[in-house]
């Protein structure tokens, strides 16, 4: 489905009469760099350093330090982010135009939302 969408967009970019040559080239480059995230992430967070014990909730907040140790700006500078805005079982999907990506978590790929033959 996503491959067909990208192919249709690529074809449209070649025939839009209002788009100039330079803009068409930039749009084509952006489409070529479009990130498609389907199912679940290819790179999981490493929680091996995480130690949770019987301390208070506040003292166990090291989870947040591990979770957010790499700022989003750093991910953008290294050529994109492997981070997802949703967990794999989430029944939803999103397009993040700022990161030039579309995301379909595994949860939305299950019936009744996605069935074979549609």
C-alpha cells in the first residue's frame, strides 16, 4: 500500500504543470528520503543499564533519564530518528511531515482495520 502511494506521488511529481524544475527536483529528493515505519522499530532502546529497586517512585525516575538521554536534535543531525511516537500495539497511525515519515504500528495492521484482500 505504501509502495503504491510513493509510486503514485513520484509519477505525479513528474507531471504537475505548476511545479518548476528546481522545486520538482527538491520534492523528488524529499520523496526519495521518505521514511516508512511499519509494524515496529528496527532499533530498540537499550534498558540494560536500568536498575529498579524498592526505592520510592521518585528515586526510580532513572527510567526517564535513559529514555530521553539522546535529544531529538541529535537524531535529526545523524540522518533521522529510529524513535517512534507510538508503541507497536497502538491502534493508530501517523504522518510526521517534520521528520518526513509515515508510521503504521502493528496494532493498526490487525482486523478490523486491515484485512487481507482490501
